[in-house]
């Protein structure tokens, strides 16, 4: 999806000439046009705009008002101001008002393109991820206490939105002209998104109530209730049978030093299994049955579960609080995604995932060619188990 740049100027001749000259950069960005500030706001409400290039002197909603309203309604959109009436005081006021750049006419298409490309590059300076599990990625942002703006793209539907984090806290969200929880619920309903990371956050005050985990749960609940096959009575019955499912939580144990490369392949483009698509903490309903190895006359290599069991026994002896250790290939996709995210944030290799199921159950997922699950009761000291398997 090519970024969209909106040119705003009441000088029709200049606007048409610049549109024509910028058409040769169509492989980099798409150019939209508006003849005044109000028309520009209407375009931004209907289109996914990344950068606005606006004149200052226009009838009605002028450049100053457009800049102010854009920063409040669309804080993730970069605004570049261009004017034929250059004054030192004007330049100061424009930058103090929050503009990303200031240019004077006459300006060539080449120079303007350079400014636009700089603004677009800034929006993905922290890297990009594709076909990711958004819930898992956001928990990593929270855990690493990142300050950033995440531009989330749902390419299949042609939609995009923005999430604003400061020190790992979700301050606000924007989708179209909507902000707050309405925007959050829309963005969180998307699957297999692409994310571009900008290493700064234009929002300074929290405008969303609640912690990220609670917001995620509310968003998922809203998504479920809005689905066509949602049945409140069935939902209540399922929650009584397995109430712990709605309380799952994923935590990553980040090592102080790298103890070895992860066995997962973050570059693999394998679609997630059905059980993994319900959320990052979706526990399989039943332990998978392990097929008996064929009798080839040679010793079979130890399974992932056997290796983990051996590590725990060597470190802790016969651990009575460990209820079971088994392999579960359905965790493979989640492990790939988390490992890939960790590399983008330079947090080291993934060594273990801790899963708190509530109701006296907890698990540690150990990455490997065949992921192993360590099932524990509520009294088992998780730190000892994690240290043992790492």
C-alpha cells in the first residue's frame, strides 16, 4: 500500500503543476490534492494520509488552523508547511505549533520530494513487521517500555490506524477520524497485520483508561460479541467449564545474556494453526497425541519433552510440582512471531514463555524444533523452572 501525500493550496495553477511533476514518483507515494483547509480535513477523514504539505495563507481554514486540527485529530500524520511569505517570526511560530518542516516558494518538485521522503522514512525508522500477531507484539512493546508510534496496516481491507505508546503505556489510538476505544477496537479486530514503527510518540497525555491487558481483553470480548455466531448462553456455559481460558497471560523471560540461538525460524512464512488465531495466549484444548516412533532398529533422538525433563531433573531433581511435560507443535507459530519481534527490538533470543492460566494452573513453553510444555500447579516456583530449562 503506497503512502498517500496530501497537497493543500488555494493556488490552483501551482497545485496542478506540482501534482503533474510529482506523478513520476508514483512508485514511492500517491499524491492527493485539496484547495483549502476544510477540504483537506475531509480528505483525511476519508483517506489514509501519511503526510500533509500545506500552504499557510488560504481562505476559510488556513494553514495554521489546519496544522492545529491535524495535530489534534491525526497526531501521527506529518505536516510540512510551505509558503511564499517567509518571515523569521512565521518560521518560529510554525515549528512551535508542531510542524515537521517549513519550506518557502518557489520550490522544485525534486526538493519537495526529498522533504516528503524524509517524513515517510521517519515513520518506519524503527523497522517494519509483516503478518504479525498484533496482541503479542503490543505486549512486547509494553514489556520493553518502548516509546513509539505504531502504524498498523490491514492491507487486505485497505485500512490503517495508529497506536501511541510512551514508556510502554498505550496512551491513545486513531483510526480514520476516530480516536480512543472506538479506534482501539477497530484496530485490534484485524488479523495478520503489518506494523511500521516510528521511534517517537506525539501524544503526551493518556487518553485511554485502563491497562493494556484490560484493553486487549475488552477489545477481544467486543469482537466476539459482534460476530454473527455469538451466543451469550453458550459463551457463559463455556466460561463455567473452563473459566481459566479468559485469564491467560503471556510473559516473556528476557535473559541477561544470550545463552544460545533460538531454534525457531522467524523468516518462515507459515500460516498460524487455527488454535493460534484466537489470541497470543490461546491454550490448546487438549494435549496432542504423540505418534509412536517406528521401530527402525536404531535409537530415536530424544524428544523436546525428554530434553526439557532431563534439564529439570539435572537442576532440581525429581520436581513433584511439575504435573506433566509434553510436546505441542501448535505453539510453533507464536514462538516464531515472538522471536522475530525480539530480534527487531534487540532484546536477545527467546528462551521461555510463561503462561498464567489462573485457577491454580501455570505453564512454561520451551522453544525448540519441537516446542515443549511444562505444566505446573500454582505452588511451583516458576523462576526455578525457567532457570532450569534455559
